[in-house]
C-alpha cells in the first residue's frame, strides 16, 4: 500500500502566525512577505489586512497602512481594535481629526477598550484640549487604576502645564500599582528636579539603577542630579533608547512645545547663503524625523542625514527630501567623510554632548574649504556665561547646556573663524522657555573663487 504524500499546503493562519512572529522581532521584510502571501491566499482576510496595515504604518507608507486597515474595517466593521489602530496610523501622520473619529468609534464599539481611550486622551492634549484630555484620562483611570500608560500620560500632561503637585500625585499613584514603571520613574524624577528637590530625584534614579542595572537612562539622570561622574556626553545607548521609544509621536509632541530649531536653521542659512540656490552639499547631523529638511532643501544640491535612532530615521524616510540617510553616531560619521560637505547643520542634537571638542574637529574635517561655503550651523541649550561658570552643565532633564565663551573658543581652536552666537528660545517646557544659542561659524580658509564657480555650475569640487 502506497503511503499518502504529506500535506504541504501552507494555510493563511500559518502564514499570519509566521508574519506576526517576524513583525514582533523587528524582521520587517520577512513579516511583509508573509502577510502578503497570506493575502494572496485570502485577499479579504481582515486580520491579514489589519496586520499588514499596521506594519506599513510603522515601517513603510502610512498611506498604504491606512488603505489596508480601512479594507479590514470594511470587511469587519464591528471590530474596535481595527478602528483603534487605524487611528494610530492617522495620528502618527498628524491627521488628528481622522484619528479622533477612529478612537471614538473604537470606544463606542467597546467602552472597555482602554487603549483607545488612552489614545483619545493623548490626542485631545495634542489638539490643545487640555481639559478634555484630563477628563478622559481620569475616566479611564477610574475604571482601570492600573493602566500605567494613561497614568504616565496624565502626569506628563500636568508637567507640561506646570502642575507639579498633580504630576507628583499621578506618579506616586502609578508606582503603587506598577513599582518599576520606567516612564513613571523618569517623570517623578523630573518633577522632583523641577520642584528643586534633587535628593528626592536622585533617590528615584538610584532605585531604578538597582532594579535595572543595564538600563543607561537612570545612570544618566543620576549624574545630572548629583553632579557626580558626569559623562562628557550622553552614551549612544541612552540616546538610542530615548529616541527609539517615542519616534512615532516625536513630531506631534514637539507641536505642544512650540519647537523652533528647524526654523532657526533656515533663518541662519538665509543670512549666510542668500540668495537661495541648490548648489551646496548639505549634511543634517542628528536629523531625527527630518524636520529640518524643508528648511535645508532650498540650498541643497545633495542632502544627507545621519542619526543614531533607527526609529527616527524611519520617520525621516517617510517625510522624504534626503538623498541619503545613515544610521550612525554623528562624530564618527563626519570623521569618515573628509571635505564631503559645504554646509553642516545640527538642530538640538549637541545638547546631548557636554565636551564639544571632538565634534568641532570632526565638523571642520568634513567641511570643504570653499569661498562662500564651509558653514556650520547648530543650536545648543544655554546657561549664563558669568565668571566661574562651567563650560557645560548636565541639567536635570538629561540634556547639556553650554556657555557662550566655551562654544566660541572650541570652534576657533578647531579651525573655524570666530562664530556668530544669537540668543534664542528653542521651545517651551512646563510652560517655561528653553533658552539656547544659535551658532553660525565658517571654516578658516582662503577663498577659492574658481572652486565656487565650479560648484555653482554643478561640478564636484
């Protein structure tokens, strides 16, 4: 008797399980292929459409993600999870009205859909409806006191309004139910710091370090509060963890802060490169989600971006405008590109550096010595340049501030002409303006009219 052949048919369910496993481990292309194969077998499978839509919304085209999840909703309109995640994709694309409609529909279908309620409250805060956001968070926490994300978001909402007592109360309540929640610990320490209670803040981070010795964040914050073992710059792991964690919401959060650094980059370039012409090789060091790109493109023959955070770079790819995007530490990247650029900008990135010597030297080596080119423009946070002031200070929020004299001397020592420093407000935090420096410097070099003419004509120098 002949044995029957084994059944090798791949089912839709098996492909979806394979895709979800790859998706969860960050294997984007493998997940995408498995989702697509599942949909080839069953084109209207609502779970496959929804999951592939989420993947595209996270790692690909948000428009494609919306289209796929909308197809899932059409097949299965009463599934609240589909409406919630459709809202998430709209939200990351800053389509706030569409996102709000999706979240409200999810809650209408399932009032116990607490993630959708949390998302709705966050969205209301982004739209400026602080009272509506607070009411929604409180209603959610009344029903689900242990919902840590909502507790953290409400505490952050209070901090942005300068309501320190309320923020502390939320952090304390949340840490009762979730004692090791890292977000609540960070906010509690920040609230203590803002309230000028450094010892209490330091204890928060000592406890956090004890529980998570491999996490770079509490050690960094502890150094800020105590002034002991202050690093010369934030570690790569700290920066990467900090920005990967909120890449999807980065742009929308900055809208709350009246963030001005990209606009300042454009103003500085207009002063030194007018009239605008697409003739320069421009680098955006610490490009993040690409917010500076629209302000740089009027001057860029080529535009290159570099950032440590893969999550932020995914957003920059989605925004577009760059000829090249690299995931790398910016000093090492600049050192690897001698004389590769004519203009180098860095918006709100050097606030994660204390000592700027290595950066200044790397910036100088990466800039060509051309007549009219060789410009470096960046922002940093500021503290008063009074007698005895430190060159840099690691502040309680985890960023460094610098004094003006240190910035000027460091750039001159690295081979730049004496820079122009302009006092600016970079953004608002907890209702207070963040003071900074807008720095513009040009390399010390003899002008070369011939090379500038070649560059303007499109020839590589």
